[in-house]
């Protein structure tokens, strides 16, 4: 659900320690320098067990400790081998064969092999009780849809069927149906390989509490997260710091920096201040208003490739939004270019569809709704809605990569709508849970929302939005749902791309909402930090980072 309620990635931190300009000097303990990188984060991880998390801060840390069968190429969403040296699908798309790297060991000294791969898949598939809640195993449910024994009628058949260890270096995963998104989804840290022995020894499956507030009573995800990655957990003092140390037994190229410290600090202005004070070496999600000042002060500013979309949603269950002429009028009334140039950082672009250009299936020839107030008025008149009143929802107390200042966006759009004769009734609520509950529950007429992608497939954008009826959109469009089902299952990549292009054209004719922005979130670093490659899906590897 990565509007990413999932990935609240604002990064920063303060570490009141002697970093002395965080230069290239060799550091020790928690001091910065050649041996230690201090990275500011917005919050602690929830837990260091990928199966149970969907937030960016957890995934960022997990990514350093664990690895999956596949990965994304640096700076890209392209899928590349990782613990699997190669992979192949059967002609019907249901059986995936993974040839595994040999000689790889988990950080506890146990072997990574096909039995370990199958043990991980079987662990997820056999989740029970609270493990089946979408608040606990969100990404498993998003990708696989169900478990061996579903305990809720809302769960469907699992995409996963079985796993077979053909030999130590060959794992064969069988699906219940073809899915061309399966491989891309495996690049998520939530599907990283964990030591089966450690999972059992340290109680990884011990989950208590409630669905809204789960508790993890085992120590696997808090003290003993055992993967195959370039870093391993050294110390985690919640609210203070998470310390990772180099895994000197790593199977691949060893990490260049010995220690990485992730230091949480929630307050946005303090993130910048921590960098300026020399207390951290870098942070993510720089406030757009800080970019020029940081650049002038000599800090490195790196942009993460655009992999998100901001949109105005139209709930067709709220009359008269079921009339496409009204939706078209709203689209023509809003000056998206003005919103981008006024409230978004350099590198942002006006969105014309519900996925970024970086994802295959993007169609250059979708219907575009240029800013045209007179046309908006004409469409409203034709629909008999010259005195239209609509509630317009926007969230408070939140900033998102695709929506740095929701209130400012709302004010600009409200003025545009009022200029064509629409009476706007402002409605706002705190992001989580009030605002999201209102939107997801279908209470909001028109609203501001967005999405940051999880992996490089259109199914993770338009499939997430439009493949089934959702209350936030308020429509039932079987033709669209069926087209998205077919595109997800199509094994031929060229055909899939054509299918998704057609679907994007269909969506923008149907106009369930108005996409308006793609952004490139900014990271800031000291000028002597090298080797950090921003990832569109925040799948960044700290092992490549060094100090000049």
C-alpha cells in the first residue's frame, strides 16, 4: 500500500557525537569518518524481519542484513540476479526454477541452499493467526494473496503453491497461476532469505498482541536477524541508534565502510540541522525549501529517480462524480503546471497517467486534460452542474515524496475549482488513521493521495489502484478489471507492455482521478561521501559507500 503509508521515508537524524566535519579521517566508536557512516532516519524500524514490515525505515535496515533471490540494478528497477545466479519460467508461467549461488552462508554459519529457499517460502505460506493480518504480512498478501489455510473469508487463493529442492543449488517454485509480477516482487526485502535455523531458534513466528498493535515476542527480528547480507546487526538501542557492522564472511565484495549507524529523528528541521552540525553524514527526503541552501553550503544533493505519482481522486459513488463530464471538468479546471512550478522541487514533472514514465507500459498518447477553465465551465453546464458543491479532502500533519505540502496543493486547486464556479467544502484530517480511513472507506468525494512504487511493474501502480473495486474510487468496471488481470498473467513481456499501454489509455478516458505530479525525492550528504546510488524503490546498498 505504498502510498507508502508504507514508505514514510523522511530521513534524518542527530548524533551528538564528535564527527568533526565527518571527513575522511578514520573514525571509531560512534564517531564519523572512514570507518563509520551515520545516516539520519525518520524513525526506528518496526522489526528487522522483512516478512512483517512494509515501512521504508524497516526495509532500509533489512536491506543491509538480508538478500533475496533477485535484486534491482543500482539506480534502476531492472531485475538482476542476487542469491540466484539465474532463473527461468516454464512456458505456462507457473513453475520458476532458480539456480542458486554456491558456497554462500548465512551469518550464523549455516548453508544457504535450495532447502533454505523452500523453508522461507513455506514459512510465509504457513503463517497463521495474526501473521495473516495485512498489518503484519502486508507484502506477502499483496503479492501472494492467501495462505495454506486462510483464516478469513476475505483472503483468496495463494499465488504460491509449493517449493521443491531439486538439488542443493536448484530451487523450483510452483505457482497456482501465471504471474509476471512474481519475479519483480521478489526483489522486495520482505522476501529476503533468512536462516531457517535462526528463524526457529529465535522465535521468528511468535507474534502476539492485536492486528492493530502486533507484538513480536521472539528475538529474531530484534536481536538476531540472520541473513546473508554485507552487514549484520551489532546493536539496536530503540529511539537512539541501530548499529550495523561489516560481515567479513560475506560471499561477495566486502562492504567498504566498517560500521553503518542509522539514527532516528522525526523532526524535519532537525534533520537538516544534524547534517549542518556534522552529526550525520546524510539523510533522505530533503525538504524542497532546504535544497538551495544546502547546495550553496557545499553539500551533495542527490535525486532519487521519479517512481511515484500524486493524484486527485474522484469517488464516483458521490454524485455527480459518476458523470464523466463532471470528472473531465474537474481535470480541465486544475492547473497542474502551476502546482508543480509553485510547490514542487526541481526535477518534478506533471503526471499524465497513474504510473511514472520509468515503468514499462507508459503510453505517450493517453488523453491529456490541459488546463482550460472555459472548457471546464462548458462541461459542467452540459452536465447540468453549474452550481456544483463538492467536499475536497486533504491530509494534515504529513509530508510525502509525491506531496511535500498537501495543504498548499489543496489551496491552489481549490482556487482553480472555485474559478470555474464550483463551491469547495474543505475537509482535512490527520494522515493516519483518520484521513486514510476516510478515503479508503469511501467517505471522501475528491481527495489528494499518491503512491510510491514498490517494484518496477505497472501492476504495482495501475494494478494496485484499479484491478478490483475499491471504495476510494467508488466504481465497478469489469472490463478494466479483466484487462488488468490478463496483463498481470501474460508471460510475454512485449505483449504485456502493449496491454498496459492500452489500459493506461482506457484509464485516462475513464478518468477515475487526475494524476498531477511525479517527483524526484532528494537526499543530502557531506561532500566526501562517495558511492551512494539512489534507487527508485529505495533499495539502496550501503556497502558500496566510502569516504573520499
